């Protein structure tokens, strides 16, 4: 599918060396979470049918815009050059096969994080196309995402007014848990929200938001309910150890509320509305959550992409106001 | 020994901690041999004494001495916790006067951290752990009834760890088996099962303390830059190992197993349980050995020590959090003599009922550990 979009040298390489597709072990095609049963298309990989995306997601939820995030194994590659070539191919494919065919769709720019310099070039290239509305990274890359190594990516994103979306996923260059490789997919997926905790710590402690004051980071498929308690812990430790990171001059929870946004699917709350209401209170912000279907992943059934327990006002903010405030191009 | 900088508090009669009337159990206290040769070597074979002198400790980290990330304070210790001429946590008489008496501590659980755990050389690690267990009896629990020891085991060598647990079974000097959270592989994995089975069979809860030397970065996305991040990361390590214990079916296989997660806070627990339950439901076919929602095992078989306690921006939110976890699951701990110590008078910043207070500060720990007199 990507071959026509790869430069000749890389298209030849793929064929001559028998390069496998870059699908990762993170979302096995037939695993329950990867695609909702009623969203599956016989004989097709989930998320490859534009027509079904139109009927199952855009039409069914009545969406004005849908932001497409292509999670493909570009970040897993070890060669910077190969990653650059595949990122360019993915983005070209996205523009030609999806954005050109469906006016409600917007997309994220896949970047070769192996080389922040190449990544910034990729952002500069696609930023001219206003249908690309954010930069896309994955939560478990080679290094924690706050590290200065990655700052050229944030510099480019801020310069173009693009938020940086950080999606669940691993480059598998480190064990997915901090205590080693697990046995099961269910653990791999569960551990994604732990990595989001670690990256919240990293982005804030390294001073990314002190340096890039206009930057917004959007956590995608991160889970939500872990955030309040994590910020309590982070802020407590900052009080005790802020001498180590003197550039962080305000409590981490304030920085998070200003700069971090989260897609609200999955939310990872219990079923009851009362507890959800309490969790939302713990967040102390109605600006952070963004509506998401997580199509075609199987997080919920029917149209229940919103948990019960949310006020009408918050739902409006999640579906309209917060996305508009986050994505300047919508 | 004195703290390495000039800012040493001069403790005198006027600045002793205020007397605390509330009786408490302190479920995380750290001790070290003041003089390794004099105190520890009597329990270590000559071969390993020589090994230690010649080759050093060699854990799975690069620095020959000192931690991977420099601590916030020398030895991570409170400036006022140095006994005259000694290291923090090395003197029973000083600890009595400085900590046990003024805080009205009924039971203090010792968690020695600098032991044979996480050493590359497993044989040495086991010998060192065994010696530390003997040392805890000789210097602490045989002299002070309020102090209870932990059986430290070299958990990367399963048969040796099991043998050490069995050797200490029924010994009232010890109230738990102690592991460190950052293991080589997630603790739910098969290679570690005999350790949990042996602990459960011999009536020991298994305390899993933050830290360790597994070799993996403290985040799933690599090594962070700062000590601050490593410390916060201990909560993610505990979540990962708890997830592993649940998803591998360790609690299902070992219904008598009691796990105590030490020094990683507890605020993260409800969210993790909600997430695990949902994923268990969705992917049960992958883990048929897990018969019930993971949160049910956690509710029955897991306890957490409190320090470093989360501090919500709006204090009463702590009450929601503890309600979700259960007032019977939390064990108060100070982390004495470390610098990030939680004081019982100040750590929990909300009003609670007398019953909740008794459970939280004392009774939960007594019910779990059931300390017995050393005869």
C-alpha cells in the first residue's frame, strides 16, 4: 500500500530485502481491542476502509471533523534515513488516500523521531498543508519525551501552531514496563497509561513548557483517571526537589492544566456516574478533555463514547470548545 | 560520621520532636550496619568477605558506589537523623530517642535496602542477604521488642530465595519477606512464583519496596534525566509489578498471598484497578487463568504503605481516594531516616474519624503483620 509513496531507493529496498510491513505487536489485527466486532470488515485490516470510517465514525457520531492518527511502526526502525523515508510515505499516503477523499478528515504528521532534525523538516514540509493539524509521536520512544534531544520537534510544532499528539504505543526499544517485558498483550496495553504518567513527569520536569510557552500536548488513548493523583505526586516531589529543576517555577498541576490535553477514550473510570463526577472534580479543569471515538478500537459499544456522569456543559466543551482551542486549524 | 555539609542540625533538648500521643505503627524504617566489618562480616563467609573487599557489590547499575541518580540529600537522609559519629539508621539507641519514643511507635518494620538484592553475582547476593537477616536480629530485633525485621531475599535466584524464606519461617524476629520493586522481570512471571508460594505457605506477607536494580529504565520510554523523575517513577514500577501479579494469575494461584507495596504512594491504585478490570473483561481469552476482575484480588490481597503520601491540591479529595482504596488497606509509614519522611502529625491533611485514624496509623499494620514477642 505504501510502495507507490516511497522514494525509488526505498521502494526497491523494500522489495529486494523483503522488508515486512511495519505493523507492530501493539495492536494485533485480530485482537479484541484492535477493532470492535461490528466495525470489522471481513478480510481487511481494521482502519483501512474509508467508506466504513465514513459510515461508522464520521456519520454515526455526527462529526464535523475527525483527526486521523496513523499508528505504524516508523518509530521502531533503527535507521534514521529509513524512518525519514517511511514517515514521508505515510504522510503522503494520508494526504492522497484519506484527506483528498473526505473533507471532514484531518490528520497528524508522522515524524521520524530517530532524528529530531529530520522530524522538524517533516513538520515544516507538511505544515503548509492545513489539513494536517498536529504532530504525532508515540508515548514510549527511545528516550523520555521531555528530553532536550526532542526539542527541535517541539520548536517546529510551536512555530507552526501545531499541537503535539502523543499516542499510546511503543518503539519497543525499551521494555514496555519499567520492570521488564511482560507476558501478555493485556499488560502491554495496560502499561501504556504508566508510560503516559512517566512522560507527563518528563515533559514537565525537563521544562518543555517553560521553553515552548504556546505548545499544547495532546495525550491520545492515554486513559484519563490516572492524571489527578499523578499530578498530586508530581507536585509534592517538585516541592521537595525543585532545586534540581529550578526552571520549573510553578506547581506541575498548573503547568499540566495549561499545556496538556487528553482524548477521553478510554477514560478508565468505573461504571458509575457518581465516581466519574468525582474524578472530573479531581481534575479541577474542564478544559483538558477532548472527545474521541478511538475508532476502530473496541473501547465501548454503540455510540457510548462518552461516559455517564459528565455535565452537558462539559460535554459541549469536550466536543466543540476544547478541540477548537487546542487545534488552531479546526 | 557527620553529614557532609556544614548545615547540620544540632539536636538538643529544645528541638526534639514534639511528643506524639497517637500510637502508630511505622511500616517502613531503614537501617544500615554502622560498621560493616564489625557488624556484618561475622555473618558472612570468609569467601564473600574477600569478594566484597576485592570486587565490590556490582549491582545492575554503573556506579561503583552511590546511586544511579544522586539523591536529594547525602544518603537520602534527614539532616537530623545522624547518630553521634554514625550513619543514619545505624544506631538503635539513637533511633529509640529520636524516632520510636517521641512518635509513640508500637511497631517499626525494618526494610534494609543495601543488601544482596539485585546483585549481578547471585551467589554473593544470597550470602549477603542471609547475613543481613542475621544482622537485623543481632543488632535490632533481639534488643528492641518494637522493632521487627524483614527477610531480605535475593529474588533473582528463586531457589536460594525460597531456602532463605524457609530458614526464617516461624521466627518471630521477622514479620515479612522483602523484595525490591525494580526486578529483572515483572514479578508476576513464572520464575518468581515459588518465592510467593513459600512466603504464603509460611505466613509471611511479601513487602515490595520501591527501588532495586533490574536493569530496565525507570520508564517504559527510557531513562529520565533527574532524580526527581526516578522517585516519581517508583509509582509506575509498583503499578507495573502489581499488574503483572494480577495478569499472570499469581493471586489466583496463591490465595493466601499478601502483598504490601512499600514507598510508592497509593493515589494511582483506583485508576489502575479500573483500567485492569476493563482490559481483563476485553481480553479474558488471553489470560484465562485470571478468574475474577483484577480489582477483586487487589481488594483482598494487597496493602500499601502510605509514604510518600499524595497531597491533593484540594485536600478533601484525599477522602475520595482512600474511600476507593479502603481504610483497611493502608499502612502508615514514615520512611525514617530518609529525607522525604512523612510525619504522622502532618502527612494526612484531612479530618478523619477516630476509627479511621486507628486503622490507618496502627491497627491495619498490627492485623496484617501480627507481631509476636521474641522469646
